[in-house]
């Protein structure tokens, strides 16, 4: 009589974690970095129609790495949550922290209870205004949440990119042009190739803008900024 197949809970969790990590590593990296007037987000993204970086609310942005359909569903859920909370209470009650905590709970529940974890890693960033600090939260496939400072990286060769950016030793946020050049140079270095501006997705959360602070930069905008 064959023995029943048994996998320890520890082994099952380890296997699920390895599965999720492999899926995320297949994707391309995304960098969020503080600059003088806000937060810059740069993603390697050859698709012109599928966005990895999006606006969630007035001063909050979302970025997702890994399986597109999975982080796209998370993005939509975040927008619904933010809109409902802003409508029921006030716009000031919608924060990156509360969104990140919500995402953390959802991802943690799926990781522990479902057979297949989500192959995603996400960023929720909020630009500070009226003297408030910027906020950057990195949420992993298992629901773990990391409060980042100065910069954050998800997807692809994120560990190598983090090490490269850490070497720069930020003492204060750079100007937007310098931050953009640094992100592109870092992605080029890690990927061992020169990326075209058309293969990059670039956006900013600009604290100096009125109302909605999220703005996408076209390849033409990026080129002009780099050459200015």
C-alpha cells in the first residue's frame, strides 16, 4: 500500500516562495527615487499599452512587477478602496500607509491560504506636501511590507539594483534631471545594454503641482529633460 504523500507546512511555504520569486524575477525592474520636488518612478517597459506605473489617488502612485494580470487587479482594487474612503470620509484620509497595509493583508492571506501565490511585488508611494515627508512602501508576494527611504526597487534584478543605488550614498534628494539620469544609467548597467527612451515608462509625483500630482513623461519629455 503506497504511503500518503506528505509535505511539511515549512516546505510548502518555501516552495510557494520560490515559485513567486521566480515569476517576479522574470519581469523587468522598477525604480522609485526621491528627488527635490517629489518622487520619480522609472520602469523598463517595452509595451506602449500596458502600464506598470499608475496613479492611485491625488498624491499616491502604484507600481507593479511580476505577472501583469495579477498586479493590475491589485491596482484596480486600490483605486476602488481609495475612491470609496475619500468619498466616505475625506481625501486626507486616503494614505499610502493604509493602502500598503491593505495590500499586505490581501497578499499575505493569498500566500498562506491559496495553493498558488501571486507572482507580484508592488510599490505604493506618496509624495509629501506642506512639509510632510515622502512615503515609499514595498510589498512582497507574501504580504511582508518594507518602509523604504530615498529609493525603492522591485522586480527583475532588484537586489543588484539596490546595491548599485546604495553605493551612491544619497545625502540629499537630487534634482529631477540627475535622478532620471541615475535611474537610466543603473538600469543600463544591470541589464548590460543601452535602453532606448521608448522602452522606458517614466512618471513623477510632483508636490509643486496643484490637485493631482501624478504626471507621466513621454519619451520626448524624457529626452528634453535629460538634455536640458
